């Protein structure tokens, strides 16, 4: 592939995959809150916590940037995934917003399970 060439098929595939991952991560955050609200814990909670921990490590290692952004730019995409729906300033904050939601859930969970 020539540098600077736009590969629309690959951009579409990456956007589709990138749409699935945030949806999954939001569902995993929901698992934490559901577990806290229903006093349920087990496999799904452990899976959610592990996946969100991995996502957090990836976010920190990429300095708050999504690795899909680098891939998309490589294929000529001029916008990050979240910029398709949000202003650029808000899109940049998505990892922080998700981090706050996860941290709040992780604080709420033991409080709720101990009561």
C-alpha cells in the first residue's frame, strides 16, 4: 500500500470493529453495576473486571489514545471513531469518562456487596 492512499474498505472494517468494542466495554461496565445492584458476583463479573483492566492498561500505554486510531490513520481515515459522533474535544475524553465510570463501579461494588 502506498503511504497516504485511502483504503475505504479497510476503514469501514476498522470502524465496524471499533464500534463493537466500545459497545462491549459499555456492556461490561453495566455488568459491574448490575452485579452491585443485584448482589450477584461470579464468572461474568470476573470477566468484566479482567476485560476492563486490560482496556485500562491499553489506554494508559497509549497515553489515552485508542490503538484503533493509529490503525485507521494508517489506512487514510481522518477521524477517530468517537469523532464520528462527538466533537473532537469530547471524543478525546472518552477513555477518561469510561475510566471514571469503571472506577465508580469498582467503588460501588464492594460497598453494595458488603451490605
